[in-house]
C-alpha cells in the first residue's frame, strides 16, 4: 500500500550514536538535541544493548516540561538495528530473512515486541511515525533468493497486525557481495524491494523502505552509491526515509576504513567521504514526499564534551538544509 506523506518530512536525530558514555550527562544532551532548530524527534534504538538504562531516561525527557519539548508534539522513529544485530550475533540463523523457520520466528517475535512498545508510546502521547526493520541474517550469496522469500513471509505476518497508523519501514544495510568486504552483509537492494513490494500489496499498513547514507556507501565503497539507492527506491515507489550518516575511506579515529560507525561530515571530520554536496545530491534524488529524514553521527574520542557532540549533530543537520556546517573543535572526532 502507498502512504500519504506530509509535504515536509519529519526530522529525527539518532542521538544514541553520539550520546555520552556517562549516564548523568545524557539527559542534558537529549534535551539539547530535541531543542535544536528543525528537530521533530529522535530515532530511538529500541531494545538495543543498554536499552534498560535508556528507556527510563527517554520517558523522563519526553515527559518533562523543558522548553520546546518534542515528547508529545513531535514524532519519533524506532529502529531495531541494535536489537536485531545483537540477536543475529548470538544466533546466526535469527532474522526476518532467515530460511530457518525457528530463526525467522524469533525475529518476528522481536518485531511483535517492538510493535507493543510503539503502541505504548502512542498511548502515552508520544507520536511514533515508523518502526525500522532490517533483513538479517547474513546469508551466502547463493541463498539470497531464499532470504528474500523468507523476508516476504515475515513481512506478510508483520503487516497483518494492527500498527495504529505506525509505518513499517525496511532500512537497507550494506549487502553481502562477492568482491567487497561487508559490514552487515544483508540482502541485496533489489531482493529487499521485491519482498517489501509483494508484502505491502496485501496490507493496508503503511510500508516502505529507507536508505542510511553511510551503509549504502559502505556497500559499494563509493560515496555516490546512496544517491543511486535512493533513486532506485523512489522509482519503485517505496522510498519513505533517508538517514544521513557518514563513512570513511581510510583507517583512522573511526577505526578501519568503511566501518559502520557514523562519522560526521567531511567538513567536520576530514576522513569522512560524506560532504554537504553529496547529502544535497541524495536529498535531491529523494524528492518530495519522504515520511522522515534524519541524521545519525558519532563522535571521537569518548571523552568528547556534550558541546562538541551537539556541534557534530548540528553540522550534519545544516547539510540537510543545504548550508555549510561550522568546523568542530580539532580535539573532537
């Protein structure tokens, strides 16, 4: 089913990627993120490691009387990337695209729990616009078609539930290829498109796909890949979200080259392959009609101040608006 979109997409920040390690600093950090101009809400890493500490903090922040509180008036996206990756790491047969029935069922049950969480947020007055799913597990290339069939079965089950208006969105991660190293190594984009389109045609639940800029660049080791992936999804009528998150093409402060670790813009961190012009090209390819757009960046080193963490987020948000970000303190990133 196609979804009616707002003329302006919801703007979210995956703040968990940049949050301080010290729990006592996180509330002030989250409040400042939610107070940034143009920010509607958060991409929330539901069920990921550390969720038991983050959940009550988010509930507290959303329920506070802070100026410009976005808890009820904005909107948020739940991502299952951390929870799903953790399950797959512990049991490699677990995932929505698993040909193993038991592994697939465990992944479906994870989504069922996330649905309950999303509906609970709604009852407490916090707007959840989408839940992001992923096509775990990593499969051999020869099994990609089987994985696509399993993903379609999983999505058909999931989309049959009452989501209360929340969209179900599959976020594309780097696919496993024969010639390049991979990070997540999930299903190829066209196989995901086929599964999502087939399942969506049978359900009234708002459904689609999203691109994470960094993960698409990592897949092809190419900073122009995100623009192509966005164009492909738009052409298929499935594009619902774009998350702006960087990648590096060399070893450095963010680890080995092409790691999935969310560096900010090149203007702020020279090793990054993502600059404001590439972000602009990706958003131009996306066109109007996105359900949401957002940024997710991490900072180095771990002792980086809250001020510099916010500066990294603010700089990437500036790229969404086509403006040049301010440079970061050279001690950060």
